[in-house]
C-alpha cells in the first residue's frame, strides 16, 4: 500500500520535538524521517507541529450531552466524535456520581462500545459515588455513599471486561482493603473529592492508589501543618495527578510550583474535565437535575460552584506554554504520552512511532488545532492541506 508523507515545521513523537516528516502506510506510522524523503510527494500541513492525538482521562460530556444523561453506545459515539474534533483521539468517558443503576448501565454501555470498536473510547472513568461530602464540588450530595461489597464486586468484574477502568474515590468512603482489591484487579484508583489528611492519602497510595483527580480542586489543600492530598500527590512518587489547566481552576503560578515540587516517577498530566458544551456553542445544560451555566470560560452551578471545565486540551497547552512558561515538548507530553502511560494505555495511544496507529494532530504556531487524523485518515481539518 502506498505511503503518505505529512510535513509541518516540527514533529513531536512523545519523546522528541524537532524537524521531521511523518510517513504513514496502511493507517500506521511507517517512520518519522528527520530529513525530507526523496522521490515522494509530501502533504504539507503548513506551519506548526504534528503530534500524537491527545489522551484525555476525564471527559464528562460533549456534543451537547452528558454521559450521565443517557449512558448508551450512541452517547459514547457522540462524545468520542466531539472530542476527536477537539484533538483527543483517546478518551475515558467519565460518569459523575450517580445511582447504582446508572453506574451499572454505564459500565455495560462502555463495554458494548469497546466491543463494537467505537473509535476513541479507551475505557471508563467513574468519578464517584464514593467521595467526601465535605469536598463534593458539583457532585450531588444525595448520591454520595460508601463503597459496599456489591460495589467492589461490580468494579472488579468491570475491570476484567474493559481496556481500562479508572475510579476516583475518597479515602473517607472506601477502605484500604477495597483499594488494594481494586488495584489488584487492574483498576486505576485515583484519589479525589476528599478532605482526608496527608497521612491517610499516603496510606491509600500504599494500598494501591496511583493517581489524584484534578490536582488542587475538591481536595484537602497543602497547609503548613497538614499537607493534605495536595502534599501527598506532590510528595509521593507513586501518585500521578491530573490537572485542569484552564487558568481558572488552578493559578498558573500554582501550576508552576507544583511542577517544580512533583516527586517522580509519578507525573502531572492534563485533563479537560469537559462537560456537555464541548464542541458546541450551548450556554447551559443540566446535571442530575441542576442547571449549569456556561459564561466567561466557566461552567458553574447557580451558586457559582465550578462544575467541570469549559476546556479542550489544545487550550490547556496554550495556558501551559504562555501563562505557566512550560516548554512545548513538556506540555505536549502532559497531553499525550504521560496520561496514556499513567492509565496503562501507552501501548496504543500517546506516541507516534513505527508500527503504531497513525492517530495524530496538527497544531498551528498559535497552538490552535488545525487538523486531526485517525489511522492516517482526516477526522477534521481547519484548513485544507496542500501538496508539495
């Protein structure tokens, strides 16, 4: 099968950012050439950067709908398509705290979507219901509850049938034994929406938790005598952390300090925490019967409580590079290879290299999305590609 060569100013493959030509054959990357291939036509995408498709581990909705509204394969198809148009070629659809019946329905829908090969659905993220009332954020307090043996069994069974299952819990509403059992079953346990102490969060990490959900938001804060989950996430090498980099949820100076303070091998990665408006112009929607308003780059309940984010990962890159001052290659890694590896999806997503599926994006010099390709085929193009 004839190959296609794509060019831009530079290519980021997940490790290196520099001049390059992306060679795609049969829907997969054949090579990244560091000098112009001779004797072959080149699709010149124009100035900017070719990079792997974004990997977003926290996507609550899109295309005007929430996963909570109707957990069906059709909803998942619409969400995944909306986020592919925003550059995320792999997502974890995220269910915000809901009823046991809705949770079960969501697990079944994601299992069916994966079996049907719905593009972009890489697994499932259950954000709740086993959270802290004290740090509930926009989650419905009437639906928050401790984890039962039945919940644990259902999650373990779900992990066996999904490519990846991430579950956000608060240590206040789960036991260390439950965390250990989930981790042993392959569940990516993330700590969030918690008011737990630093030591309690460190114990949860020791039991098998491996992530923190939207660092700094809806969690116990870093204090001079009590470091909270923020301190545990930054100081524990075993914990990675998602970050909503919209310039609203976390101040750029705080992001800068967190990046400097983070102990490895755990890393900080970008999430959108996107809601129903993603990919649309709608200005309001509902979550569990409560109105959420979209205005001035924020999504809020009527009382002003932040309810997810009005963000895509290209926008997060602009905040990270312009306001935080991070180098582009580091920022790109936070939206591609790092979340893929943290979630256990690194063998399929987050990098460009020989033999890997050719899911990639083109960002202009202003870091605005200009095009998205899945398997080497265009998903969306902001500007027509030219041939040289």
